[in-house]
C-alpha cells in the first residue's frame, strides 16, 4: 500500500490490520512510514467515531469499551 486511505472505515481497517499483523510495532512507526502525524490521525478518526486503544494497539468504535457484552 502506497498511502493510507481517506475513508474512515477503510482507514481504521487498514491501520488495525498493519498493527495486528505486526507490520509496524506502534501507531507512531506506521504514521512515520506513511508521512502522517499520529495525533492528527487520532483526531480525524475520533471525529469519525473511532478511538485509539494504547492497550490493545487498535482503533475501536467510541463507547465500545463501555458496552456490557
């Protein structure tokens, strides 16, 4: 992949896949590779309903951790 997608849902899926498959060891290293600012990426996705979990190293829907499953 030459660039990160702009569509929020596809972006979340791509970032989570890269982190899950251990192609990158952190969100910061992934952003560095794609010339993106991690804080700007987090803010963009938060605005679109996703929040980053440092513990799980993935973006999740806002409120997901508060649901009783």
